[in-house]
C-alpha cells in the first residue's frame, strides 16, 4: 500500500495491477504527460511509449524487473500532445507474502533540461564556441582513433595544419568582431571543402579549430603507399588554399585572405599525437616563412633547420648580455678618395661558432624583435666611438652611418632614444647618419616623416639604403627629408658589362641630383666600376676596392694611410 506522501512528489507516479492496468496516478503524472487520471486509469503504460525504443529494450527492462524486483534507467516517453521527451524512470514490483506480484509502481521525471545541460557541457568541452567546430580535445580523441585504425589497416593518415596569413593585421585594423567573422566563414569553407572532396567524403575526416587563426584538417585511411597518400593530402591542401583565396564578404567589407598549410603524414601511433601536431605545425611555419599561400610537407631536415634556428635564437638573446657583438667599419670615401666616414656593420663573435654571418642572425633578430635592443646597442657603441674620436685630428670629422631596422624606427619613442644616446655619449649629432631601407618608409609615411624631421632638427642626417631594390616611388622620395641615396651593390656589380644596370645607375644619379641629394655607391670592387661611377657624377664610394669591413683599431690605422 502506497503512502500518500509519495503521491505528493514532483515525480510522475503511476500504480498498476499485476496485469499492468493503471489503477492510480498523481498530479505530477498529469502535469508531465498531459493525460488526466480519468484518461489513464484502466489503460496500460503502453500509452506513454514513444515508439523510439525497440522490443529488445522492453524485453530487457521487464527481464531485470522480474529478476531484481527493480529497474532504473532512461526512457523516451510521448506526451498526449505527441511531444517526445527523455524521462528518468524507476520501476518497482510489489509482492504479497507468497512472493507473487500484486502491483507495479513507476516513478518518472522529465530530464530534458538535464540532458540539455549535459549537451551544453559536452559542447563546451569538445567544440569551439565561435566556429562550432571540434576543438583540440575532440581532435585528440579522433586522432587517437584514427591512429589506432591506421595501425591495423597499414594505411596512411594526414594532418593538415592551417594558419591564416596576416590575421593579426586584420584584427588590429578592423577589430575583433570582423576577425571573428572571418574565422566563422573560414570554418564553413573548410567544412564545404571536406564535403566536396571525393577523398575525404570517401575516407572520412575531421575539421577542427585549435584556437586563434589555426585550424586542423585530419584525413583518415589514405593510400597504403606513402607517395600516393602524400599526393591525396596535397590535393586536399590545394583545395583548401583555393577556397580560402576566394574573397570574403565581412559585413560589406571585401577581404582577401590566404593561408599557409603544413602537412604531416602518419601511420599508426609511431610518433604520438603531440609529435604529429608539432610536425604539422613546424611544416606550417615553414610554409609561412617560404612566402605564405603555400603548403609544405614536414620532413626531418626541416626539423633540424628549426632546431638549429631555435638554438641560435636562444644564443642570440644571450649575445647582448655576454657582449659577443662587435662593430666593424667599412670606409666611405669621396671621388678624390678622401675618407668621409664609415658604415658601421654588426658582427657576432660566437665563442664556439666563431663569426656568425649577419645573413644568418639579422633576419632572426628582426623576426624575434631582438633587433630593437641590438639596434640600440649599435647606436650607443657608434656614438661612444664618435665621442672618442672628437679630439683626434685625423678622426674627428668622420661621419658614421648606422643601419636602422623597420621595427626599431617604428618604436614610438625612437626619436627620444636617439636624443638620449647622443646626450649620454656627447657625440656630435652632425656626425651621425642613419641608414633606412625602403621597407622602413613604406608603412605609415606620415609618422616616418615626422620622426625624420625631428631628428634632422638635432643635426642627424639620413641615407636611403639599397635604393632601387624595393618599391619606393618618386612621390615618397620627394617628401622624405633625406640627405643621401645609396645605390645598391646589385646594380653596381655588373655596371661595366650590363647595359641595363648601367642605365639604372645613371638614372638614379640623375634623379638624386635633381632632388638635391648626395649619392653613394656600395659594393664598389673594381677600378672600372669606380671610374664609371665617377664619370657619371657619383659623389661617394664604399666597397672592397677601398677596404673590407674591419675592427675599429684596424680602421683607425687605415685612416692614417688614407690621409
């Protein structure tokens, strides 16, 4: 006999006789099912079934109930209005003194909200909130499965690591909302690519977002032949690149995007999940440094290059503290070969590697931002040297040319940095010349002009380095407060044998003259080059014909020979 308190519960309750005819229900039953007591009494609980669970399910349920007198589990019920909902059901059988069943009692609750909450938690745990793609956790699960399957089938799988190019610039210029829109659109295109690719449609694959602008496409069960598998993965990669190359409409703003893709093939669990992700990431980085909008496969040689690079970067960070940098000086002379000064060149004297080539470490310093503190050290050391020469009759008129990188010049406090260095070193500002490359002046021309003018007021002069190799237009050239143009050595090299180079050099000299600027040629190695340049009105020269870059003591000796 059932206590009245049980009937007052929030759970729906029904009691049946031994033949499963309903004898009694509570108010919660009516609230949950939509059936009144009158409609339910006399019928069997079959009236609540949704038809979504098969006979096997009910056979197992009644089997457990007759054996244990109790069953509990999840069931799909149907309300009177036809709506199907998940319920948590507890069934008990009531027996008499002889152990014969006299009644059945069912208590059930609607667990729709709990299921939704569970689903939400699952979504948060395994899916990216922004793009709704699988996240890193779910990718790892699927990758683990794919590796296990591939290990048994001996087929290759592929991981495509996709990074959007210049995404940070879009975020910085157009704002995070537009950046997020692009990520959502890219996610859709990647899924479309997977659906429209025969390879992926046949073999199955996963698109996931790792975070930021990084996505991963995993393809299972490619060919057993590694080369064929690589070709299949390459096709999918090309399809992805082509898709991302199509313009994106982001709230009326047309954006053109490209991606860099790194591909790593796998068979079974040879290198583990983290190793595989790292390989694909390394290959993607290689694609970015090779010019973007391309794809690269991981290979061990690439790994070695990157390991050497990482080692070099860590040693480069220590080089400043450990005072391993040296300044070398390459003389600059006038048309009568009188010393005008020198270009200051940075050298790295490594305790084990010896002299490290600037071609190796300068690009690395620029990429890592280390060029800023290194550049400041060069400026300080050059200005200290100018001050040391102030009371030396042979040296005190020399001008030192110091290279300034784009990153360094773009520092908001660059002008005050130079000011401070000049003040602290007591060097004459008129003896300092800053060499800028065309890449420095290309971005934010107004800011560049303002900084140049402020430094010119101090007495500092400016030379444009590598002129003719970049993109500067005459418009820029006319506006920049320059003092000198430097003709790049690539034009000087074949000046006496290549009519094109000769014509370019003549044009640069004539143009520089018209703008009222000085001109200097670098990379002068032969008398023939020197004579040609002199005859066409070049004012100053630098190159191995006069001297290679040398340490300061040798440079001071050289000046005595020249004078």
